[in-house]
């Protein structure tokens, strides 16, 4: 649905589904990584520092794990368009906005549900790989939330 009238429940269902996917993937990553987030103890290659990582990755290392997981999730969110053989700029914006929300939710839930962290340890003192914080959350969350909101607004707004 890219041009018709969108009912509020459709938007709510989409957001709830993205949150559910984030919950499930957070649990998968907790089982894989344990207390050592950002693939710290996984048997994978790592690039610890590079100026491009500072710009595009928030200063976090690039790992083989993340090099495969990030595109996998992007492909997963694009599957409905492939399955239905339907693409539009609005659907692409919706998919990208949902991907951005997914990563915010998944990352936050990874900390909150992980027995090694919990809500009490969701802060810069305990989370070394989120280097930049604004108020009570990593800067990435705020930037992604803003961009996702714009993309989702565009994807759901009525055509003029």
C-alpha cells in the first residue's frame, strides 16, 4: 500500500512487528555473544580502527560477523518487495525506516535483556562500543530515530 489511505492500525502493526523482530534478534544475539557484545569474543576478523569507521560506524570495529549480519537484515526487510514483485520509492523508504528502527530496538533490548547488563548498566560507563551518547542513549539511536521517522512519514503520507 503506497498511495491509498493508510489506517492507523496498519502503521501500528508494522511498528509492533519491527519491535517483535528486534526482540527475537536481540535474544539470538544474547545467546551468541553473551556478555561480550559487538562480537568481541566471536571467531571473526576485526578491523579495530579506520577513519571510515569513525564516520560511518560510530568508531566501532568492523567485524566479519557484522559485515554479514547487517546486509542479511537489510535483505530480510526487502523480502516482501521481492516476494510480491513490487517496488516503489515509498516502499523503499518504509523498508529502510523499519531497518533503522529494528536496529535501535534490537540494540537496546540486547542490553536490557542481557543478564550481564540490564537497564542499570545501560550507560556509557558500561558500554564501551557506544562511544558517543546524548542524554540517556547512544547518539546513533537519536540520529537513526530521526531519519527513520522522516522515512516512515514519507512512506505513509498521502500522495498529493
